């Protein structure tokens, strides 16, 4: 009887979805419709999120920019998986699928596949024509046509071959907030993923892509155009100093990466979405078990001068005293410490129970950097020899920096580094790099990317410190919503330099910095602590950092508005950590009673705020039985934050 009921339910579900060229998510609120002339639209709760937007591409196998839908099929895609490096550790998903055959004037066909969940859409082109062995994509027509009252929260794609030693683009530009669609990007090259949109009072949408590997390039959105809206753009020819084509190619049968759209009436579905990982598969199996945790990192405060044997011993000792698992040794170690003494230094770290990450340049032939080791990671021959040595001396991971492009040629280097590193049991962090696109599930030894204007910029100038809080409120809803973010923050120095006595001044409270340890998600967190913090930082701050997890079982959005405030909860081993920060001039009031009720907590919470860690009683009812009063409100001033621990 159960099998018959399940089959009947499936048939009814399929019938309900079978409106020609239309598919809704399991709960019926989100609908994608594809017209006969191959334009797709998105409706959520009866409100238009995307107006009819173009599909198609031009290729070496024909022009599919003007096509008709000649067939449409519906199905269901569902499953479960576990993943220890993203915002949730155990995921169940269900997507209703619409697959449309697109036929051009020459009679050749390709398919577009849409997967639609309750709040997520993923779609891609599938090419399986048996007459073709390969295909090159010249241009995608894929577009995103938002209603004209939409405002944007976007970061621009920079010019190629500019910035520090001609290393851009590196996904480190400023965000421009609540701007109209018509406003042109800073450099005229459109915007890097992910891209956040507020569709007036009708909802929010986050647009990105996932599943990019060595078989395609990374893409971005164009500037807004009338008509048609935003369009998928390929890399610029100048990226990576002109090396590599901008036109991706792959074997047939094959598919393009997934474009993703997450939609909600609030930011909750965006902060909690797992679509980035739901629709991809592992690229290879690993025979290694990788360990995650926290690390110290001298370079962020002590800079290049600290990359010497004695200073690294101090940071290893700091990691040991903080019960951290790692130390990250940055650029110039091969010149300032040397290979022989590095073997000695790694042995010292291991004797203290601390494992080592070493920095590498991705290459030198497409930029002008002098930071070394150089020319090790772009060559399969060189990097395998280097990785063999790293394994032999006990190094556990590498940080690879300065990529500067999204071409397919560059994606091959990312994948080659990851694949070879796994052969030698090495984890990989990328900096000065592109956005990760599903890589946490695709590559078992991948542990994070920068791809954001991260902590180093705070050290370089006061303006960055002045807007630290504003930028931090963006990441749970934009950059960190689609992938691990190796930010390297959590400063406890008041002055962001070695002396802690002059230079850029931190504007945020200590509790704000602690909150970012929860707010920003990455399985290995290299915090910006310094040895002096063991003496000059509050003991409760150090105790919190000793105990805060870096991997999580669950996430829950509580409140937020990009550029103003953010409140997010993460769960580990039955304990909830609630992080709240405020960047707005208006104080933000955190209702402890509401939080206690939502998380089913006892009446006592551990609260880090106001220069202390303390237990605070939450009064569920006042004496007269009415709602609890002011005692249950935690007021956060501008640049302030708090952490609440329940369980």
C-alpha cells in the first residue's frame, strides 16, 4: 500500500507540474516558465522576480541564440549527502526538473535543464548530439531581466592586468549598495558573482553559478542593458596577460556550468541555501581524511618582515597556547627561512601539536609579482616534486595566491593544483583568486578561497577600517552565501600593526570581531591574533576563540540588511552560536527573549557583549504576566557586535 501511495503521489505531482514548459518547486511558491521562443521567467508567491529573459548561445556547432522549444519533459531530482565544509553538514534536497529541447533554424538541438526547489533554481545547457565530439561556446545569450524597480548589491569586475603587480581581476573590489539597475559598473565590465538584487517589496534574488571546473571558464554578469537586462559574459582577452582563450570548449556529451538563482521574500533562503553544492558531484575520491580548525598567521599584522625562523616560532607557540591546530607561513619563506630550515621549523611545530600551511605563488608568467616561491604551482612537473617534499616533511596544506583571471586555462590550473595536492594529502586554500563554484563538494581537499575584499585591506588603510562593519554585514548574504570564505580576520589589536601602538585604528568592538568568527564560514580560520594578545586581550575573548568551531551542522538566518546589520545562528554538536553585528548609525536591538524562544533554550544564555562574557537570565514573563521588558533587549551601537551561546 505504501508503494502504491508513493507512486500515486509522484504521478499527481508530475501531473501538477506538467503545464507546458512550466515547473514549480515542491511547495508551489516558485515557478519557472519557458516560452515557445525560449525565454524563461520566474515568479515567486505570485510576484515577478525575472521577466522573460533570453536563453541560448552561439557555438562552433551552430547558432543557438534564436531557438524554439520543440519538446519539454518534467521529472524529479532528489537526494541526500553529507559535507563537512559548508554551512550545513547533512543535506536533503528535492528539485522538480524541466528539460526543454531547443532547436535552431538548421534543425540541430540542445537542451536546457531547470531544477527548481522551494527557493532555488539551477539551470544549464546540456549538449548530447551524437554527431558531435566537441563544442566551443563563442557567446552565451543567457540573461536575467529584472523588473525596473529592482535595486542592486554588486561588486564590479575590474580591468585586467591592473592593481598590485598587475594581478587583477582578483574579486577584491568594493560593493555598491542599493543602486538602480541602470547604474553602470565602475570599470565597464559588469559584475562578479554572486550578485544580489532586491526586487522592490516583492523579494530578494541572489544570482551566481556553480560546477565550474577545467571544462569551462568562470563567468560574470554584464552591465544592465535595455532590452534584455543582464547577460552572461566570458572573461576578458587581457586576463592572465593574454594567456588562454576566452571561449570555453568541452567534449560532447557535456554541459555548461549551472547558473543559480535563489529567491525569497526575506534574505533567509539566501543565507541558508545549499543549491551551490546540491547540483554538483565530486570530481575525484580521496584516500585522505582532512582535519579542519583554527590557525595563526603572522603576515596579517607583522607583514613580510615576520617571515623568519624566530618570528614563526613565536606564532607556532601562540597557536599552541591557543589550542589552535595550524600556523600559516606566508610569502618569502623559501628566501628568508630556506628549505632546509623549513624542515626544522615544521618539526618544531609538530612537536607543539601544530600543523603547517605554506604559501606559494600560483605562478609568475602572467603578472609581475616577486613574492616567492614562484613558478612551482602552474607546472605539473614542478608542483608534483614540490608536493612530494611537502608531504615528506609533514606539511598539511598550501595557500596558493595571485591568479588573476577566469579563463578556462586558469580553471585548469585550479583543478590541477587541487587534484595533485590530494594525491599528496595536502589541503588547499586559494587567495587572490576567483569565486569557488561548488568546489567544496567537487574537490575533497579544497578548504576555502578569499575572493572578497578581505582582512589585509584593513591593515593597508584607515578607510577600510572605517567601513569594516558595513562590509561584514554583506558577506552572509552575498559572498559567503555561495562558498567558503577565507577572510583571515578577528583582530584583537586596537592598532592594526605589529606594535599595536600606531597605524590604522580598528573601529569595531572586541565582540564585533568575535562575532565574525561565527558570521564568516570557512573550515580553516586563520585568525588575525598576535602574541601580544595573550597578555593584552580580555581573557574571555581568548577563551571564546579557543572553543569556537570552524565547521558547522546547521545555519539559521535571524535578521539582516546588507550594509546595515546581520544576525545569523550556526549550530555545532547541539550548541547554537548566534552572531550579531551592527554597521548602522541607528542602534540595533537584539531581543534575547525571542532568541531564547526560537531556539528552545533554557532561561540562561551565555552572552559576549559590552566588554564581558556573562550569563544573562531571560525573563519569559514579567510579574504581571505580560511581555518581558527592556532587560531582554541587547542594544548594539554602530560597529558593535555580540555573540550568544545556547546549549
